[in-house]
């Protein structure tokens, strides 16, 4: 405050025109006096519409609650057999006949396909002729040996002649055995030109066609042996990462006949990821056989998985802190925010499952987090604002 001291030396009152003028107090000083007076705290500017401090940041928020996420996924797969064998010829050659189609049911020993038999037939005929000659020689040698033995007993021939006849018989017997072995080999070679079903089965694939030259042991047909059906699905790796543990039950329905449904159990999840497609093969065993459903049919598989109850927050609420993901929590007493580190259990579509760091009932900012800092006042917008 500015003070003034006036000394009057004249007697009697001075006229007003001779009194010294007091300068007016500055307007700033008056304003400061008004602000430091009683009730100054009640004069902080507020937003009349929201009753919130004018410098409060408008944000959107949710109340953290425990929920049980439900994930549903639908994929298309194919019906396959639990056990398959690939049928092939033991020798190479040109395919002349394939007598079955995919889906055909065959019996054990039934002819499936043939390859050219010209060389094998000729070899068998030559072996048969050789055996006939050997048998004729054997018959003649045996007759002579028997006669020489009889004559020798009566003293009508020499020991040398008898031994020579016996040697001839032994040689003929060996030639006959060799000819028989050659014929057996030729017959087997001819049999190898015919492909037969190893067991009762269903044809699931066909690799060879008439006119095609195949090598020995090259697959020509694939057969499903044994009972039961499976379904195989190529599941994107991202889905397995999202849902965590694979649900044990799968509902299957035919693509052509949607009302034809059956349940299945997850049998196997391949540990390998297809590098070209980024998928993992999942095998499902069908619980019951379905009439009209066969190998190679396309099916739709759907799963529903219930996760452990956890606090779920939207992706937009997550910020990046110095030690990992964080969220901004609003204090209900003074509407200020604090940054809270959290542990993420899993990322799902548009949401995050929180393992640790939040308590049910806390208020979490979902929009506007990029403008926050610890202690900043916020105003939570109502729906529709």
C-alpha cells in the first residue's frame, strides 16, 4: 500500500484546489485484492454445462468388470480317414487300366489297376516251356535209372552204367527244380502287373491314369482302411494365438447339407506351422458315423470357447509405459488420473484380457489417453456427449 503525508503550514482551511491530488490505485492492485479476499476459492471458473473445471480434459472411460470372453470361430475342412495306405505296383510300367474311382468301396483282393503285361506273359510262357522240357528229361532219366538199378540187381549190367543213370537222374531233378523256380518267378512278375486291394477299403484318391508310366513303388491309389472318420482343418496361427487353448469339442456340418451335423473331438494339433500359408493342421475325430458323409466331403467346423473370467478392456485404453503396457485410472475423489502398469493375459479381437494390475470397479480411460499425464484432471463424457 502506498502512503501519503501532507504538511499544512498555513492557518485556516485550504481551498480544495490547493489540496494535493492522490493518484488512483492501479486496477491490477484492485483485482489482486479481490482475489485474495474471503471466498476467492469459490471463484474458480467452471463449465456451467458439465460442472467440471474448464481445464479438465474430456475423456471417455469404462468401469473395469470381470467378464468371461466367448470366442466363436468357423472354418472349412475336409473329411479324411484315420488310417490310409497308398497302393503301388511292385514293378514299373505303363498303366493300362484303373478300374476304380474315388469313393468306391472295394474288397480285399479286388483288382484295382493293371500295367502292361507283354514281357511278363512272354517270360511266363518261356518258363513254362523250360519246365516242361525239364520234366520230360526228369521222367526219362528216372525211367533209365530205375531200369539200370533193376538190371544191376540181376547182374545184367555194370555198376558204371547204373551210376551213370543215377547221375543223369540227379541232374534232371536239379534242372526241373530250377525250371520250376523260374516259372514261379515269372508268375510272380505277372501277378505284380495287377494291383489288388490289400484289405476292405474305400478309394480316397487316385494318382495314376491309363497311359501313364509309373515306377516301382510309385503310389497309384490311396485307400482308407478301417472304420471311422476324421476331419482336417488348416487353422490360421493367429486364431490359435487368439483363443489360447483349442476347444475340445467341434460341431461339424456338411457344406452341401447344412442340417447334417455331428460333433467331434480334437484329436491332434500339429506342432508345425505351414510356412507358405501360416496355418496349423488340426485333426478332429467324429463321434458317430454320419450317413451320407464320406471321405473328401467338405465340412464346416465351428467352435465356441469360454475363457477364464478376467477384466477386459478395449485396445484403445492401452498405452506404452517404460516397463510395458499401462492404462490410465481415474480417481473417483478428485477426477485426476494415474498411470497403472498391467499384465496382459491375451489379446482378443478389439479387446485385451488383463491378467493383473486392475481391480473390478476402477475407472479406466478408453479415449484421450494420449493427452494424459499423472495428476491431470479429467471430465468423463457421458454416452452421447
